[in-house]
């Protein structure tokens, strides 16, 4: 964990895609970044596996490496089934999801999500045009101190 929490405004500006998926892996699921100087890349290690993900080098070329398997991150922010794996992880921290369908009430943000916290409070609300994006935004709004307990 980086120790730097994002503000609600910053989280609401995050688009679905690889960058958000990497934030979910790091901040919610406890993956750790490592820098490989010779290859000039950063790699993200899951807490209980060998090297699994690699970012693209700054020049835009494809990831390189042969030590273990290299995969792009799961698409938490665009795939509803994968978003619910984030919900499972959050439940291990004592946080339960509330997902609201506003499709009949709001064209701008038809989905809203927040997590009930162990102390009885709630996270700030993540709103989005899709349920997976709303879930990911809400997960990033849970205070990091609660997420560290499970690490």
C-alpha cells in the first residue's frame, strides 16, 4: 500500500480500465510493486503468488520477461464478475457492499455503490455509468487503515 489515500473527487475521475484495475490490485487486494532496473519496468506481485503482472515500459513496447507468467490485470472495473471478486475481498475486511440501481432515475450516473464499514459507518459513495466501475470506485474510498488489517 502506498499510504496515500485518494480523495473522493480523484476517485470519481478515474475511468474504467487498466490503470484503475492496477489501483484496485495494489490498494484493495494488497499487491506490491517492484522495480526491475535491468528491464526498466515495474512489476506487481500478488501477496501470495509469484510475479504475475508487468506494466508496459515507458516507450510503449510490449512487456518483456521470461521468469514466470506475465498477465495483464483482471478487468475489475469493466467485468461484473471480476468486480464481485473485489466485493469478496472487501467482505474479508468486514465491509459489505450496498449497490444501488438508479437507471430509472439518473442518466448521468445510473449506478451507485458504497461499503458498510466494520464500525457501522459507510464509505463515500462511488457513482458510475456501470456497476463494476461504481464498485471499484467505492472500494477505493474505503479508508486504507481498514484495508491494511487484512494484509
